[in-house]
């Protein structure tokens, strides 16, 4: 069996216990995402995007930092805002210098909640490790 490379760090992996002599060749793996009405609302990549927007103050700068296209980042933000109970990112149109994007308190809240969910999932996997 080949191991899939996970450059985006979104797959959680835990080695399972072997016998007393050798390490087990088995691993428990999983991904955590949150859906609303069958649509992906939040996952690791979206959390990273929100964190970069918060850090850099711009969707374009966040997209560049993550190696993704501006349009894809913009669409991700639009979809998250549409699915969220309150906007996660406020976009302000800019002139010659470009626009600005601000992570809202709701955006910070969902980042924290997602990270807590992910930590609990890791704890769950580690019980088998």
C-alpha cells in the first residue's frame, strides 16, 4: 500500500500500537470538516485561508501566500460567508492600492471551534495508537 503525501497537512495520522517487539504497520487516518446542508462549510484549508486573511488583511495576499488563485480564495470566502450564521470576512473594495479584508469575531470563533473539533478528533485517534 502506498502512502499518500499530504502537503496541506489536513490529514491527521496516528500510528497504531504493534506487539511488544515491533511497531505496527497500521495507521489510523482521518480528515475533519464541517458541512451545512451537504455543503462544506469549514475544513483545514479554509481555516488556513481565514488565518492568512487575518494576518495579511487581504484575500489576494492570503491567496498568494497559500499558492492559490485569487478567484478561488475569493470564492471560498464567499461560500463560507454564505453558509455562516454571520459573515466571517468583511471585504472592502479598494482603489489603486487594492481592497482590504477583515476577519470578524465570528470568523475567529469558527477558527477556534474548528481547531477544538480537530483536537478532539486527534484525541479519538490516539486512543487507538
